[in-house]
């Protein structure tokens, strides 16, 4: 199933790192990308929990980044980006990006998400596999200061936060 979600995961992680770039050089960019990819992977597995779900999004497409670009200000000119170099944007999944933003800014949601994945049989070693998401060290936090900033990510996270909370456990109150 991961293979069928890989275009969505790659494009959505790339969108996050473009919208909220790393603070520093090449190592910081790599650390930021890993954190984004881990958050997006968890979000995608939660959003598309079965092989059938993954196949359907592969056939229908996830929707693209237009709304996210507008919300984050990536479309500063107010026009959609449509050149050849941005075809990847069609594989960005708005819900997955929103859920990943929630995970990047709320450690409690990360714990609940990994528990839900373990219940779904996705992974037994979730904490080790997603270490930079679960327990970022100081270097990780410095590299991804924009990517993990709750105020900056709030417009994206807020788009579908309620759906994530429902997915992780109906009745869980949103933390204000």
C-alpha cells in the first residue's frame, strides 16, 4: 500500500517543505524533509487505511495544492502555478497536508496517531520508525522551526483538524 501512496506522500511532503522551508543549509533541509515526510506518511496511512483506499486515491487523484497555496500565500501573485515544473502539485493531498501539520505541532496527536496505526496493523515499531516526528532533538527542531511553528501552520492544520481528531478517537476534545 505504501507504494501506491508514495506519489501523494512525496508531493505533500515537498509542498510542506516548500511552504515552510528549513532554517539553515543542506543538513537542515534534509532534517526538515525527513520530519515532513514522516508526518505526511503517518497522515496518509491514517487517511487511506486500506489498500483499496490507496488504490482509489491513486486512480482519482488527491486534488492538488491550489487551496493550500492560497491559504499559505504560496500563490503570492494570486494565480495558480501551472508550469511544467509544478506538475507534482496535482499529487498534493490537502487533507493529508492538514493532518501532517497537526501532527507536526501537537505531540499528543502524534501519540494517538501512532497508536491508531498500530491498531490498524501498519507498524509495530512506530516510535523508532518515526523518531524525528515523535521525539525531535534540538537539531531537528532548529532545522524545522518554520515547519513546526504552531502559529504558522494553524491555517493549514485547522482545515481538517476536526476530521483527524474524529479519526483518532471520537469525542476527543480539541485543545484550544
